[in-house]
């Protein structure tokens, strides 16, 4: 029996065989078979759950036949603690996009995720260009690809404010890796993401400023050095697919992660993008 997607204008049934074929394309990015298995369960939960995509709802959406007593606990361990590398999946995801011969542009976005408290990784009261005000939130840099074939979210990285970078205890408590503790602004994060997808074989000649993004001199210089130019707006025919794609990311729970760790946040975001990719290849 197929998984029923909820939240779209029309309810659609996911063909289990087609979803399995799609997810099979990512299994080699995991080092262990059990990691690939729980990624499959997590993505199926994201596609099938209604409402908020927390581990309890994902477990209810994909509980049958999992062979464990507590599916929610298993999913929580997988997303928060299991040591799989989300960057391997994002790289494979970008390579698949490149292999499909996708023409288009890169789009950068500042994503603001509203939060309460101060313990979730990267959270503090800070200015969000996307919201136009100071709020208690996490800020992430999101790289998209948009073109005639539609919208593909490619990669996401959390931005760490200076106050966080100067607090070793909080960095340790939330498991921030050493490579992510270097000082740098959102432009530096964006350049890393662009280089990562280019290394995977995906190219674009234009970098567009999406929601909440302003191209800095640092980014413009880096883009020029890579044979790209920066521009402020998407070509009109591509704007609607981009907005629909962003709405789909929200629907799939990009901002619904309830943990505090760096690993858990990026694991969840990566799996949401893979779930989005399934819809994009439908």
C-alpha cells in the first residue's frame, strides 16, 4: 500500500517501488547497511506524515514492519547520533542533478528558523535579512539550483554567529565539528557550498540572490574567480517553480527539527532535501 502525501492541494499516492528505486540511488553514500535502512524509513516518514515532521510523527507514518519496539527512538538515534556523513549524500544529490544535464543558475538564500531558548546550535537573537528584523533564530545558508527543469535544493549549512564561535563550551555541547568553528560570514559559507557542488560536477554561470540574500564583495569576487557572475533576480519563468519548491521544503519539515545538535540539524535538513528530490523526479 502506498504512502499518502498530505498537505498538497491534491492528495497523491507514492508508489513504493518507485520510491525504493529513488532511495537506492543514495545507499552507497552510507557506510553501513543499517544507516541506509533508517534513512529510507526517515524519508518515507517525511513524505507520509501529516503536520509537524518530528520523529514521533515520522515513526507513526512509517512504523509497519520495522522490526524494532520503539521506531521513534530508533529514528531519533539515527538522525541525532548515528555518525553518517550528510555531505556525502548532498554531494551525490548534486552529482545526480549534474548527470541529468540540468541547465540553470545557482540561487543563494538566507533561511531563518525561529527558535525559543538559547541551547540549539547557532541560536541567538540576531538580524535576519529574510525577516527584516532581529529575532531569536538559527540562520542557515541554502544553495538551490533553478532552471528550465525546475527547482532543486542542493545543500544547506548552518551559519554560526561570532558569539557562538567564541564559546567553546557551547560548541562542544552541540557537537560542532572543528572544521565549522572557523570565523567567517555567510558569504564564506556560500562559497564553500558552491565549491562543493562544483566539485560534484554541477556548473552554473550565474549566482542569484534569493530570499534574504545580498551578494557581498567577497561573494562577487569569488564568483568572478570561478567564471560566474552575480545578479539580483531570477529569470521570470523560473521564479514560480522556485517559490513552489521552497514551499514544498517547508511542507516537508525543513524547519521542524527539534534537537539541539549540529549533526542532528544537518542530518534532518539533508533528508528533507532528499525527500524533496523524490517529488522533483516524479
